[in-house]
C-alpha cells in the first residue's frame, strides 16, 4: 500500500528510464521521444508517458504537445544516466566474463562457492 512501491514499479519498467533520459535535453513531442527511444511502440510510449505523468515525473504542455521533466523527474533522469555510464564502463568486463564462464569470484576470499564443499 506504500506509494513508493507504485512509483518504483513505474520508474523501473523497461522503457521508463529511457523516456526520462530522452527528456533531459528539454521538451519533446511524442514523435521525437519515439525517435530517441529506439524500439518502443506507440502504444507502449503512450502508456509509459501516462504513467510518468501520473507519477508527476513529467508534464505535458497541451498547447504545443510537448512533454517535459518535472524537477523530481530530472533528478531521476540524471541518476539513471549515472547508472547507464556505470553499466557501459563495466560492459566489456561483464561480457568477457560471460563468454569465458568466469563468475568474477575471487577464490582467495575464504568464502565457499555455492554448491561447493560443505553444501
């Protein structure tokens, strides 16, 4: 029943963070957002914009049909870009580990791996 649960769910949906990030440079019309968020359907963009507007993270200016971030939306968008940057910095290492089967665990830390001796 906590309002933060709905907000967290809305913000962490597949497209929400990308939509928020697309608006960091300023107001955009529906079609401009769709161009920046590659792969999103019109239906999904409409639903995402509706949820973000309901959460007061974006506002729509009906006069010119543009969407813009509110201050809380701007804060979330900036933080999401920091997350994107961190992911991209770690991407090569993660992909290499996945391809080689390396789980990244350092066996010298004294912690037994799951399924190891004593399990």
